């Protein structure tokens, strides 16, 4: 695993727990964790349960005892690590967004396609697909329970940078993160819209907003252009969006609306999506992640209304591997499910999902939103 911060911790939990709760054809061995600083990487490896630590990812990805490379770094290094790992014949799971630009994502997807001919598999890590309630929603749509989809309504709301004194971390720097709320959390709902409906957007129109232009530099910041603040504090430019809002149309003509913001005061991780169809609707809120709201339009009007489905029964997606009915799951379980699916697919010689091509599609949507915002919300066809 390359990288060991937030995503590194969640992926480590997934690698540890997947073989303990799911019947996997092989048992993953957590061989080496790689980071930039030796002492920090060693401490993380011990804490997260990896056999050893290293600082040179280029050497790690070519080692004979490594079969899989898990990329959990900021977006500016996804391309280089992934291309090297695929060239070395390693299976790859890469965190989202797949890359920082469409060109990078195209190069990574082409490399993954070429590697597939040699039995090398790859997957982009959109973990929310593995939420049991959303997997059930996908089944309902695929079974025709909603009829023709008319509306997709999705938003992802956080508030962790509302304070203007919050430091200029890497997620607020375009050269490292690619984009702000748009790519960090907006990518999730773009992917979920495609996953749930089975359709992609054909074009978008949107706008981006930055509310805080300068922020204090983190302690021991390096490689950042600093300016003096009013009290002598060193500050740097925020170069990504704080919020994004956009709409689009799907291949069948459904209207889709999206919002992603890190300035929704009081919202910590509110990811919500609703689909309205000719025969029914589903609605999901990650703050109530064990529940799916379902409206079945086929019943009599006198009994109409949304009903709550507790997605904890043994025959619900993923839920049967865990606890008795009614005992809910959490955020970390989505990563366990992701790793379990990835391991089973790789062992069986199947292409995991979502693919790098799916990640490239999301990257093209993000790019189209940015182009639309630059041109004052003109309609942008996906390309």
C-alpha cells in the first residue's frame, strides 16, 4: 500500500477484515506499507498492521513478493505509481478520483487495458458503491421497479473548512488534488448516479465557488508560495473550488442535479441521492446508511408512501456476512466490501468494478464542469 493517512487507514481496515468475514479464495498478506518519511511510515505500518515499511515506492512496486499495489496517495502521484505498478505486472486498486486530469486518466486507462491482456486487473476505489442500501437500490433499478428514470438528485455536503483559519492542506491545492469539493466528494455522487441508473451523463452545465482565497500555511509547510498575513502569519493561495453545483442529462434523457460543498455548516458527511422514476423512487442518506427509502408506485393510492427498508437482512447485499438482522454497519464496512470484491475478482480472473474506464468517465464529467464554470455555465458535451 502506497500512502497511509486517512484512506490508508480505511484500506488497511478493509484488507484486515475482508478475509475474516467473507469467504475469499485467497488470504491477503499485508506485506509492505510505503510512505515518504521512514519514521512515520514505520509507525504507520506498526499501527495499521503491515509487515514492514518502505520509502521508495518505485522499488516496492517491482518486488517479486508483491502481487497487488493499493494506491492511497494524493492525486498528483496516482498516474506515476499506477503506470509503474501495471508495467511491473501488479494488480492495482487506486483511490478516487482516478487522476488529476483527463489526460492522466486516459493514460492510466490505456495502460490498464493493455495490462488486462496479461491477466493484470485494476479497479478505482469508489467505496460507496459497496454500501448495502445503495447496492439494493441498484438491484431495484435493474429489476425495473422504478420504471423509466426521470430525475437523479444528488448532493454531498461537508463543513470541515468553514473556518477561514483552517490551514492550507494538500486538498486545497490544485497541483496536488486536481480540484476541490468537485473532485474530492463530487466524484462520488457522479459515480453513484452512473452506478445506480446504469446510465452516463452526456453533458453538463455548472458553476464553481471559492469562499476563502487565502489560508494559513500548515506547520513546516514546504514547497508552497507564502505571503504575509495581517498579523505576520504566513498564508498561501487556495487554488481549488470550495463548492460546486451542476446539472446534466443522462443517455435516456433523465435530468440529473448535483451539489458538492465543504461549506455546508453543520453537515459532516451528508451524502444523499434520490432517483425518481415512472413507477417508483428510491432515496438514500449516508447519515442513515443502513436505511433505503423506497416508493412503490404499483400499489393502491390509499396505501401510497415511501417506506423504510432496513438493509440488514441476510439476503441484502453484503449484510449477511456480518451481524444479526437490525445490527447496522458503518462507514468502514464499505471498504471491507470493496476489498472482498476486488480479491474475489482478481483471484477469478475477472475485471473488477468500477474499472479505470469508469474512473475516466468521472474524470471527464469533472473536466466538463470545470470548463462550463470557466465559460460561465455554458453547456458542455462530454468528450
